[in-house]
C-alpha cells in the first residue's frame, strides 16, 4: 500500500512538472485531466493560428521514481495493466506516455501504439527513449501522429463535461474580458456544481486563443460546439434586480468601462446529445434499443425463427 502511495506522489510531481514545462513552450496548451479517468491524467493541445484547428493528444505522465518505471541503457521501460493498453488503443485521441526526470528537470516521451508497445504476459511494456525529449519541436512531432478528425477529437476531449450535464450536474462558465486591450489569449472558469446546485464542487481553468480583434463572446460557440450557452438567469436577475429574462450572451456588469464579466450556464445541445449516443456505440458497441412493434402479423410470427426467438425472451 505504501509503495502505491509513493508511486502516486511521484507521478503527481511529474504532472505538475509537465504543466510547468508546457507553459514555457509556444504553441502548446497543457490541461490536467479530472480524476477518475482510466489511464490518462492530462491532455495536450497544439495551437495553430486561429481559425485553424490544432491537435489534441492524451497524456499518461509518470516519474522516473515510479516503481513501474525501469531505467535501461536506451531509455525508460514503463509497464502496466492490459486494461490501460486496450483503453489507449481504442481512444479517439492519440496517446503519449511521458516520463519526468526529476534530477534533470525534463520530460521524455513516446507515442503509444501497437508498434511501440510489447505484450509480456498480463502486462504491457513500452520503451521511452532518452533522446526523445519534450521541447519546442514536440508540437510538430505530435501533429504527425494519426488520429480521428480534429473535430471528433475536440468532442472526445470534452466528453467528461457532457457526461456531467447528462447526469444532471450544473456547469457554470465564467469569463472576464478586458474590452480595450486586444489579446489573442483568453481564459474561462468552469465550475461543477454540487448535486443540489447550491455550491461549487470543482473549478477548472480553460485557456483558449482567438484573433486579437475578436470579442471573446464570439469564440464561445467554437469552444463549446456541443453546448447551448445561456446566461445564468437567476444570478442575472439578482444582480440586475430585474425579473425579466436576459436575452443573449451579455455580461452582467462592465466595471469602469473596462472589464466585462459574464456568468453563463451550459446545457447539451443536439450535437452534444448525439455525440454521447454515438460515442457509446464507438467505444462499447452500445446503441439505443429499437422500438419493437407489438404486432408483426400472424403469418410472420408463426415462422420457426420467430417462435424460437420469442421462446428465448
């Protein structure tokens, strides 16, 4: 039990280091993954000039102090359960395994594929070479990794948010925008509400890029194509002291004519609902049960095949 806790602590240090080192690299955005995911603890997005789309990959980050990481002559050999390997190969995003070298304060990495992973009994092993360091050229290397359409990858990355909304959890989106300072970078705050919607349970930062002369509110539909976005009506009515419904994505206040503050709510739109159904089928072969007619006709139902099927029911 103790070694498992030490492994988790060492890997957590690696995740923090990956976030810190990514912030120093142009064209790369690091996003930590919510806990509970199987085998992925972060995502990395390569950023191209808007409106071009970048590319998203899933990350599994370990430390050279992890007991499941072995130092060899060519690189680090990482091992794990077959559950992770099957999950990675079936994922709609490319997956990269990184190892953090604490003494050298650097990351080395390797793409996960059927060609790079070896099966050994009930485990897999992957060699992460010393000479493949995480740096300025990594973005171009990632861009060459095979994956689904970047649009499908975008939806796959946001799947946890869609699942939370489908489960009835409230998602708040808050944004502050400097109106008189053109910038290509913006930042959102996403909050997951408690089941009774009385308090925030988790808060996440959501960095994004846009054109310097584009108001941030016009970027929201492309950031959340799966969501219907609307003002938090109860909050706006309280702050504005107006019982009328707020129309459009307007800020609830503009401070000193400089900072516009928004508080919005996300709900699944038609695309989001359709993606969750499609994703269930793509990942697990699950599909909605077809409506079964009650009467197929007497001649059809007298057939042997129908009688056998009916008997199995």
